[in-house]
C-alpha cells in the first residue's frame, strides 16, 4: 500500500485456533478473495481453544478424533485425505501421519497476544500454522513457540518473558470470553467490518461476495 492508495480498508476479525485445519484453509480462501477483489484488509486474530482441557503431552490425533467425535479410523483417514487435497489446492501442506498429535494451545495464544503488541501477530500466526501442520511440531512447547517468534523477527528473550511472566493469561481469557459470550462456539469465525459474521471455511467465492458488499457500503 502506498501513501496515494485510497482504497478502503476492511477490518476482518478472525477467531481461530492454531491446531484448527479449517482455520488455515479459511484464511487461504480469504486471502485469495482479497487478492481477487483488490481489497486491503486489516486482520486481527482472536483466541479460541478447541481443546482447553488437553494435557501437557497432547494426544494422538486419530485417538482424539475418535473420542471427541466418534470418528472411525476410516472416517478419520477420509477427513485427512480431503483436507490434504484442499490444502494442496491452496498451496498448503497438511502432513498428517499415524503419529500426528493434538496439543494444548493456551501458551500459543498468549504469545500471539504479545505478538499483537509488537505488530507481528499475523506473521506469527502463519508460522504457527506451518509449525503444526507442515512440520508437525508441538505448539505447546515454549521452545517451538519461541523459535517461531524469532523466525518472524520477534525478540526471543522478550517472548520468553511474555510467556513466563503470565502477563497475557488474563487478556487471553478475557478475549476468549468476549467471543464465546457472543455465541462463537466453533472456528474459524470471521467478522467483516464489525458487521458480518461468517463461520467455517466458506470458500473464496463466498468471501469475495462479502468483501464486495463491504466495499459497496464503504462507498
């Protein structure tokens, strides 16, 4: 964006979790729609925990899906295959295997809250999606989180302090409560221009339609 760029900027709030595959799918679809429409957006990511009671060591993903949703091994594999195909179409790799695990993400959300104050929340969010889905890293591990932070230009020591101090525990809890109190029970949930709520990964065309509506109203 240049100083002479007079295009309106649309605020898009995205409630999501870093271990939610449909969250990165939805974002990739949204990003394509933004490019297609030539729209500028100010993105803000907000915390949601899919599994707030998840233990420190996480859980095998296939076992977790069976326990939480009653998925059979065949259904789980079909879901993985579908996501892998959709991801490939969006230039994103879901590297699932039999050892894939699900993790607690509360620490990740705390680091993302801190990264927002540093102006690097979006790059860190993308790095954490990649760390979890592409590299199959443990995104509950502070070392993994800080490596991702450092990779996107954040200060590692300051990030460590942000996590160890607990300074972002209450802010994250408050933000989670804000969204759940407004009926958000699944992710991704996107709010366009503070007005239009879209839940789930709805596809490039749907997002483009909403962007056009926002642009028309802004005009």
